[in-house]
C-alpha cells in the first residue's frame, strides 16, 4: 500500500474520520467477517438506522468542508442513501450493512480526492485552496 499524500490541513480530519469509519464499518471480526457498530446499532428499528445514518452524513459533511468535487460528493451521497435506504429494511438491511460498508467507500473517495488535489497542487506549485501563499 502506498503512503497517502494528503494536504496538511486535512490530515487530522482524515485521521479522525478514519477512526469513525473503522468504528462504524470494521471494528469487529467474527469468522473472518468484518463489521462495525453500524450493523449492530442498525438492529434497533428506526432509531438505530437514524443514528448510523447521521454518522454517515457527518462524514460527507466533512468531505464537503474540504471542497470535494460535486461528482465525488454525489457518489458519496449515493453510497450513503443506499446504505440508509436498504439498511432500514428489517434483517435484510442488517446483513446488507455488513457487506456494503458505505462509510469505508466514502472515506476512500474522500482520500482519493484529497490525494489527487494535493498531487495537482504539487505539480503546479499552486497554493492550496483556502491557504494563503506567503509572499516571496
């Protein structure tokens, strides 16, 4: 796995979101199957799905705060919507939550976007969005 090249202003946020994603989607392993509290809390009808949906929405809002592209944001909302929609179904939704892992998908989209933007900034010698460039 290659090391991530993230903008310095995003590193702490990504690390915090990585911990949240792991807790939601990959915290536990039973018989080789990874799952997180998203699957466990989702067993509580309605309330559980609302709680885990709110966590997923928070991840998207953090991505938005970092200026993620509209296309990537749309993909993240799609992953989140599928997870919340199908996850709300009794039993089938809980099994789906274990397999789909929308938070993992969305975190990967965010990291890929930030890395791509950082590489572009590095190649062009541009200042980062929202970061003032110091005078020579």
